[in-house]
């Protein structure tokens, strides 16, 4: 599994697209957080990162599928998937290696955004006047959210040889999971509204952003990720047959 992890990380950073994707991700976040009139923190006047954590899930909708789209699609297109499956590693090890490489790349992309927190911590009046627990919970939720996106992206990459199709499918599925159920719940009321909202990613992501780590939210994110990883396993089993 670790050899696959190293291979995927190395392959990603050996391509120009990797630096373009990460650069665009950081540029968009920076512009929206510091400069864009409707969302910039300087005009807002409070030492909070709410705008960043509200907008970043939507930017990740494109960033994460851009990472995952080639994971299996390229193997299927080039025919190397057959060689990969004949190696003395289990399908779970293959999936795990690729999945962990996606999480690692996401972590590397998110790491520079910690500068936002450090800056607000220093600029606060008084210094340090920022809800650090809420920021930590939101970052944790963002990572869990991205892990679901990555699992969904891997599955979509395993069902098509076309990287563009894999990207589009992953982006659409992730959007439905994050915002679709929340928007659909607005058409109903009572128990139905709560249920539809509850099964969406947005509900649990917002809960973690309050600074309270609830095990139910963590279990939810892990479970959804596992569902997509199992679907990826089934997809690869069909290819093996």
C-alpha cells in the first residue's frame, strides 16, 4: 500500500497540472478571504474565519475531483490496471494507497491556509481574540469533508476511462451530497425536512464548525467514505472479472 501511496504522490507532483491545481485552489481562497468585496475579512471587521470555511467546501468540489480523476481512469485508459492487479497486493491495498495519497495532497494544499489563522490571531484586538476551538473544529470538519470527496472521486474514477468524465461525475456527486440534500429539505417540513438535511454533508460539517467534536458527525463522515471505498472495491472486482 505504501509503495502505491509514494507512487501516486510522486506522479502527481511530477506533473505541471499538480502545481496549477494547488495554485488555483490557494489563489481562489486567498482572493475570496482577503480581497473579494462580498467575503473579505478586512471589511467584515471581526477576527473570524467563517467566510473561508463556508466557501472552501465549494472550492474543494473542483479541487478534489481534479486530484482523483486520474487515479483509476488513467490506469484504465493505458491498460496498466491489469498489471497493477497482478501485483502481490490486495485490492484494498491499492485503493488504500491511492486514497491516502489523495488525503496527503489535500493536507498539503490546506496547510498554507493556516497563515489566515495566524494572521487573524496577530491582528485581533486584543491579540489572540479569535475562537481557536471553532477554527480547529472547522479544519477537522473540512478534512473529513474532503475525505468523503476523495472517496467519491476514487469511485467515479474507477467507473470510466475518461478523466474529464470522472471529474464531472465526482463534482456533481459531491455537490449533491454537500448541498443537494440541504436544498431539497427546504421543500419539506417537519421530520422529512430534518431527515433530508441530516443525511447531507453540510449538516454535519456545520456541526463540527461550532468547535464541538461530536462522535456522531465523525462516524457519519467515516461511514460515507467507507461506502464509496467499498463501491470502488466492487467496481475493481468487476474489472478483474
